[in-house]
């Protein structure tokens, strides 16, 4: 679960940025999913949708939430100025009816919709926008989204021009800046201004607060919270959107989020009819559900590869030879590109896809998954397994083999290292076990060490007491800007070598340069070319050895209308105002 | 007399089972880490005496598998690929009881045939092999850890019960504190202090130590209660009156009363400790892949898809039941015997 937290955190950081211009076609649905997808057809009002959350939301405060459960509930209760349609991956006007961009790309003027009301009936004006962004930018509140609003080292400026017009100023041009607005829900100034000024904002909108304390511009509002069991949202009577036949949205009367802590329990609840949709589950459960599909009146959907990439990486951090002498010694191998190439060549990625994901995953050549059609560079060759080439590379790097077949490094040290994984992620544990066996064929003595997620992250980010690790990162959006914190050598998710004061290698300098250039380049094709070069460097230099990307798998009962899951979070609830019960 | 014979039967079974576990390498056809990536979740091999034409073979055989193209893990027997089972064949190297190197396996089939008497797991590893090897760690760790915590419990409980007063208070409150400690977080801390990778024997003693240490407080309470009531018996008072020393009283008159508690606790604790290993493995304190343990075999059953799809994954669990029953039978019988001899 905690794994999702970090993924959630990254996702939060990423939701906002993305490909501005071009059309992002939905990935083609596979056989199982090829059944009728109801588009945005008019539905009927009424009914309840029940869905399970993996954990209880930690907060309902949009400026504080970093876990996936909180974000899902907040998504249903709030609205942002400009929204990313998760299906088309294009931006859509939401609270802002339209926007103008100055010719230098540094000033955005947003024209707000008039006559909107929060879910408590109070009107929405530019003051609410200015207030919201003041909160998001406040360093004392330290919102997880805050750093996205720092562009060119300076926070963006927000100014009210009149009751319904707001101007945003950027220090530098920023590619696809309008996508930034997705993920910054507008807060009601009339409810939160006082607590904010009293310095108590970080306690505001806790999940246990009374429903009357909340107000949002989203389709639903809080009705009930039962600790340990469920959170219930009811229709927001002031929601502004109407469907093509003029019916006020949302269609649903209520959404019930049940807290069901494990995936297995979620599957059982879905099968027993207690929940209506099932969001993201493993391919093993997919097979189980698929067998009962026709009997039980639901469909399972394989949406194709997600944006999540799983990878193996070695510890290339500057570790002190005094505190961690063993690791420092082994880094001589890890830093040798030929060693990393040999490891990559020895890994049977096809077996990972088949045995870990039952074929419902894609082999990765770089960090960009086949699900990300807009940014994937197809010119990058798929990795091919070759133990012979791996052995040649190791030989050329000074490695040799003992009579018993075990590998030893240049100083006659036996090649032995451990791969760290999170014990809460059974897929990654399986990947580690496969890699252990693969590398055993090269004579490497690999140990799989599984720790709980918190302990693992502490080693990866703080103590650097690890040799290699398997991790996955999931972007909330497809845009390369979401990846800035991974590829910039100063980035906080530059996992293999954190806290670099300057790029440690020439190719890391290249990554910095390419990522920074694409950030301010406004032309999609030029950006795509730049990001393609980033992918090529990752595939060539292997700072992370990309393995596989699991498919997004979801399921819904047949009586759920307008069910249109997407590969972007929140996978099934993104069009929650249009979902209805037949 | 009849009970007595049953006792010896059970004891012999238990002993021979342990002998099989000790010689896991001999009784299992493969290495516990060997992955057959073409056969994930393969069902148990069926042993045939009659071939597809109905002819009888004196030597049993298995069919090869043709993996079905429809799904990644559905298999059909290939009647043209016949692999007779051979006995005392040469196979992957192993060590008997960790010392004597050998290559002889009780049974096996010629390559590329495969024989999985208990099916395979998700990596195509032979479940029978993993069950036998897993028993080595789990039974030894369970037994030694249970002995540790009972020994500690016995010492603490009998001292507390026998002497009473401040000794009792101090020891029992100590036990309370021990039970109230947030073990999960302490284990996190222990894990952080330890090196990332540990040798197999280090892991083993760590398991035994952690499990044994955590578990002593409860048996100590039970034993204290028994000692408390035993020491007030008239014959104990009488013995004291004759000038018997504390040690003599404890040994001769009081502790024999605790045998039944200890034996029942033992039979309860061993299965419990085998499961405790699953938790410890989750925290990174257990045996790592690819080394099997019964805990890790059981933990596969936590997944819903395993429960509903692959019945042979239950086999290790089912096989453990008679073993634990045998333990409790032996404990019962021992209790019976101790009762039939006057104290």
C-alpha cells in the first residue's frame, strides 16, 4: 500500500504536466476489452456506485493529499481550471471557460465561467482562484504539488484582473503549461481563508471533519464518513455541467468508497456484487475474473500497457568507503557500463511478461511505455536476450569465471550482490526471483532481499545502504515534464545517483540539457525528438535497466453506463460525473 | 497397551518423516531453485501404467506436456512423449543434511521429460522439492524456537510462581511489558541494524532467536499458574516440612505438574512459529528467495487467484496437517505416560 503512496506522490507531481497539442489516441483495446464501450451517451439520473479503495484517505484537503486514496476521493469532490481529458489526453476547459496565451508563452489569462456555485451554494469568483494558488504556493503549507508551480526557479504569479478573469505569469516559457492546471482543485475562500490566516490550514479538511465543513466545485460532496468502513459522497446540487440533452450532471446520486485493504479482498468483494467497479488489479486476478465474466454479468478490460515502468538499477550514489565499504567496492562493477549491459542482456524480459504478468504487460526498451503513444520513440530497439554477448562484455571488462562457473570481478572478488524489492509488491518480488536466476547463469551470486516499502525507500533515498533495487515509477500524465525529477541530475527521483551537485557523467549532463531544452520548447515535434534522445541515452547507458510495463486492468458490472476507463489516473473514475447505473 | 502401540506407530511415522526432510535432496527429483519457465503452475504429473493403446508397462511412466496455445498455463498431456520413471538416478548435486555431497536421487525421468508429483509454482519450480527442502528450515526453526521460548518460560514462570512476592511481580510485569511491546516496529528497527544480506545460517539463527524471544511470556504465565497451585499442595508442604531444599521441591514435586502445559504449548507453538516465519519474511528477516520454507509455501495461498485456480498449491498445507497432528498425538501420549507414573 505504501508503495502506492510514493507512486501516488509522484503521480501528484506529474498530473499537472503533459503533452499539450497533439491528439492522443486511446491505446487500442485488446480482445477482452473490445466489447462495447459506452461513450459519453446521455444517461439516467439516480443510483449508487460502489467502489473499493485500498486504504482510507489520509485527508480530503487537496493541498495536502499525497496518497492515491485521498486523491481519488478529492477528484470526485473538486474541480480544476483546465482539465485533462483522461481518454483523449487533451486539455478541456473546466472552471475556466477559455484562456489566452501571450505570444512569448509566459502569460496565461484565464476567463472563468460565470454563475458557478460551490457545493454549499456560495458563488465562485476569481478570489477563490487567487486564494487557492496562494495556498498551493505557500512554502509553509508545503503542498506536494508546490514544486510544479516553480518555473525557472520562480513561483508563478497569480493576479485577479476582475471578478472572472485571472492572469498567471511564468518566469520562463513552459511547454504545455495549461496542463499544469489539472491537479490544482479550486478551494472555497469563504470556508478556508480564516483557518489559513490563523495558520491552521494543515489541520483543515481532515477526513473526520463534518460534511458541512467542506465545499467544492466537483460533481459530488461529502455525505458521510464511517471510520474503518466507508466514505459516502452525494450529488452536488450546484454542479454546473449538463449533458447533451440538458440533464444536470452527475447522474449518480451517491458514490460509496469502501475501504478494502488488499487486492484479493477487493476481487472477492467485486465477485460477490458488493462493489460495481474494480480499478487496477493483477493479471492473475484478471484470468480468474475473465473465467466468470459471462456468468456474473461484468466485463474485464485490458487497456494495454500503463505508464508504469518497472526497472532494475544499481547504486551509483557517492557512498563513503568508511560507512559502506562493501558497497563502495562493488560500485566499481556497477559503474562499468559493460557490467550493466551484461546484466541487461542476461535478463529474460519475455519471461517476466509471461510469468509475472501472464502476458498482460509490455517489454520495455526505455522508460517510455508503449502505452504512451505520443512520446514513445519507436526507433529504440527492443532489448534482446543474449548470454553470449553478456559473457563477452564481462570478459572485456576484466571479469573471469572460476572452474565452478561463478563469476569473479577484476580483483578476483566473487561477483555477489543483493537486489532490494518491496515485500508488499508481489510482482516485483517475482521479477527479482527471475532476475536472480537469469544472472545466476552468468555466474553472478544474486540475493533477493525484500523489505517493507518504507524501509526500502529509506535505503534508496536516505542511507544508500543497498546494492541494486527493483522499483516502479508511474506517471500521472504522459508528458515528459512529469519526468523532470527523474532525469535531471538534481532531481529528487534521480534514484541511481541522488544529490549530484553536478552531472557525474557526460551522458547525465546530456540528459540535463535535453530535459531542460524540451521544457521550454513549445513545438511538439521538436520536443518529441528531444525526448526521443533522452530515451536513447537511457537505453544505451542503462542508469536504470527498464524491464516491463504492466497493462491497466479494470472491471465493471454490465449495468454501469458510460464506463470509459483510461490509462491515466484515476483510471475508472475520471468521468465520474457521466457514469450512470442502467 | 493399544494406545502404546499407536504411540509407537505415530512416533515412527514422525521420525521417518523427519528423516525424509533431512534427506530432502535424495527424495526430491530437482533442485529447489530450478525454474522451468515453460511450465508455470503446471498440475501434478500423472503416473501411468497403461499407455494410450492400453498396453501395460511394468515401469510406470509420465507423459510430456504440450503447453496449450490458448492460455499461458494450461497443459495437455502429449501421448507421444513417454518418459519412464527411473529410480536412483543421477541428478543435480545436493548435500545430505548439509554435509554429505551426493547426486543420487530416488526417482526421476530423462530430459526433456519432467516429473512434478506435486505440481509447480509460478516459476515452474517443483513443489515436492520445495516442500521437502522447506521443511528443513521450518521444522528445525519451529522446534528450536519453541524449545527456546518454553525453556525461558519454564525458568521465568516457575521462579515467579514458586517464590512469589517481589520476584513474581518483577518477572510477571517484565513479561507483561514484553507482551505489550510493539514487536512489528522493533523488528523494523532490528532489520535496519542488520546487514542487507545475511548468510543462510545467520538467517536461521535470527529466526530462531526472534521467534523464541518473542514467544516466552505467554507460556511463562501458564507455567506460573500451575506452579502457584502445585506449591500449595499438601505433599509439597509436607516435603518442605521435612526440610527439602527449594531446588529439590521444584524439581521433584512442582515442575512435573507443568509437563502437560509444556507439551500442549509445544504442539501449539510449532505450527504457530512456522507461520510466524511468513511475517518475518515479509519484514525481510526470513529466508530469502529462492530458498523455500513452509511459511513461504503457505503464503502463496494468500492470493485469491491461487486459491481458485491451482488446487495443487494446497498440497503442502494439506501435508502439514498430519505432521502437526502427529506432533499433538505424541504430546498426548507423553502426557498420558507421565500421568501413569506416580509423581
